[in-house]
């Protein structure tokens, strides 16, 4: 590995990309484009941090209660990014407002996939 290069490649599933677009569109429509861009920029920073430190994320409590520790999470409040780590790759599966009913959302997106 070349010094200074990321340790992990970070990818978004189609669902996570759609989540990000929906969040941006919602904020742009109901608040402002500037705030939507701010949130997008901050989430990009969170995603970038996963290239170096993906294991620092906690396990989503909704999944731990089911005995599942295959996923981790990080956040830019109130948004939660749910991801898995394999070898040198981080796959973001879900980006959602943590104030939503996360149990049903995680079940639909991750457990029924």
C-alpha cells in the first residue's frame, strides 16, 4: 500500500445513493439548497472518514438486539449511515434520519435483502 492512500474503499449501494438523493431533495425543497449542500458535504466527510477508520463505528442497537453484528454505523446527526466491512471494502447500505422507525427500516433494507 502506498503511504497516504486510503486503507478501505468505500462504496454506496443503490439504496444508499437513493437515500442521499432523497435527503438532499427534501432539504432543498423544504429548507434551502445551501443547507442541502451543507448536509451533503458533511455526509461526504463522514464517508471519507470511513476510508481510514471504519471499525470505530458502533453496532446499530436495533440489530444487536437481534444478535446481528455484521453491520456498523456512523452518523452526522440526525442521519445514520449503516455499513458493513469486508476485507478492504466498506459498503454503505443505508442512510436515514435516525428519528425514523429504524427497526422496521433496517429489517426491510438489510434483513430482507
